[in-house]
C-alpha cells in the first residue's frame, strides 16, 4: 500500500461502524470522516484522490449492508439546517440539509403546519438519503413532494441543483441510486409542502378522517411499529426485498400456476407483494442458528438478531431468492445497498 500523505485532522483511522448501521453488521472503515459543510466535503474528496482511495457515502446506515472491512474513506454526511425559502397562501418551499434526521424533520415541519410528508414519518435515516431510493410508505413517495435536489459532484468539483422532473423518481429508485448521478453527494433537498393538512388516506387500513397532522403521524407510527421491528431492539434494514413488478403477460402465466396470488394492478404492469411470496414459502418467523431470518410480523424484513456479518445475511437472502424463483419463477431484488 502507498504511504498515506496529508491526512486532514478530521479524517480518522480504523473506525468501528457497527453502531452506525441499523443491521448492526460488524464493520471497520479504513478511514472515516464526518462532514458538516461543502468545503470540508471538497477537502475530503481531494485528499482521497491524492491518496488513490475509494470513497463511500454514509447517511444513518438504515438501508445498507456494510462489509467487514471497508477499504478507503467513508464519508458520513452531517450537513444540517432547515430554511423556509418562500411561502404563499397554499404552499411553502423548504430546504433541508442532507444530514438532518428524516423523522425529526417531518415532525418539525408538521409543527409549523407544513404538510405532505406525514405518511413517511418514522422512516429511519437522513434527509439526504430520502431521494436516493425515493422513500415511500402508505401511498406516498418522497419524489411527490421534492422540488429539487442540490448535490456535489466529486468528478467536476461543482455544486449543482437538479429539478424533480430530472431525478427519474420511480419505485424505490432514482437517478442517484441507479442512474448517472450515483457518485454525487446530496447536500440539501428542497420540498414543496402544503399549508393545508390534507392526508393521503388511500392506503388500505388508514383511517378516513383524522383532525390534525399530529394525530395522523401518531397513527402512522402505531401501524408502522405494529409490523416492523425497531432496529434499536432488533437489527434490521426495513424491507429487505423490493416488491417485484412484472408485465401483465408474465403475471397471467404466474397466475395460471398460483391462482390465489395477491397482486396490485399498475396499468401496464402488476406489482406482487414480496412479503406474500416469502410468507407462502414458510420463511416468516423462521430464524436460523445465526439469528438471521424473516421477522415474525413482516416476512419482508430480514432481522440480524446476533449481529452477524453481511456475508451471513446475504447467504440467507440468496436462499430466499432461490426459493421464490424456483416456486413462483419470480426474481426478488434486494433493496438495501452494499457498501464496501
Ligand atoms: C425499520 C426500518 C424501516 C424502514 N422503512 C422504510 C420505508 O417505509 N420506506 C422506505 O423507502 N425505506 C424504508 N427504510 C429504509 C431506509 O430507512 C431509507 O432508505 C432511508 O432513506 C435511508 O437513509 P440513511 O440516511 O440511513 O441512508 P444510508 O443507509 O446511510 O444510505 C443509503 C444509500 O444512500 C446513499 N446516501 C446516503 N446519504 C447520501 C447523500 N447525502 N448523498 C448521496 N448519497 C447518499 C448511501 O451511499 C447509500 O447508497 C426502512 C429502514 C428501516 C431500518
């Protein structure tokens, strides 16, 4: 290995990341830094480039599977701030720093009577990661409320703003996750929120009437935590598999074999709940001797009760994928991203 030169004081060596990922995978970063502003971010990338080091962006680690050892520099984004830019009678434009906690931001906005994000309350993670996989829950996706995203591009050393329409938001995906902006660092996210509380209640099981956004958020919390384990008690990364989307033609063939299959019509395509597929195969509540398996109340969530390595989690995931493929001829895709 080449000698490391000019290491800034804010870059630390051999940092333990087990407490910085909700799956609690044991993981050590060769180099690690916490970033509070864009100037520091530029310095971190400059230094990594000078020393030929790979870089990895970490938010709150709630949608990641970390390797045991991560070579290079892990950059933890902690840029803060919440600014109200413009408001009129109907709407408000608000810019939030990427390092702010997502749920706390939703609560702060709701207290200011800025509405629209309530159904996404209690989703773990940072504001900066929210556009990456276009977080969604209970009939709302964050891409519905984002106006623009400001990012730093380490290749060009520039800061740019991209409008919502160019972010390619789709189900658990965006230009930042699988498109041409995978290498950029999100600095701030700008939302267009409503001054009127008008909850989205189309998702089955949500009440038709609730008087305040505070009550609505409490209700969302209740239904969320009745199904999902809190990572503080049971390590997990939320939904481990994406819900597969197949063409109408493919669905017809699957239905011929499995008449009772659950599905949601998306127009040209059909969405099949991955939890239902996994449940049919008896994985729900089955935890192996490594403490890894599908959570008892929600088959889609893989839990890592004994804080095992990513490799062991992936072994279990592959077993589930193979079983679903064999039985239903459907490919399950893993939702969390691999880091390192
Ligand atoms: C219990 C539980 C429930 C969950 N429920 C939901 C849910 O209902 N809906 C949903 O969509 N997700 C859900 N998730 C997944 C997760 O909370 C979200 O994906 C969240 O947005 C991840 O935020 P994070 O800061 O932890 O990102 P991380 O896990 O740290 O990173 C995720 C990805 O984003 C990248 N990234 C992070 N910050 C930045 C940045 N500033 N710039 C560029 N890239 C960045 C990382 O490199 C990585 O590729 C759940 C997770 C858990 C543990």
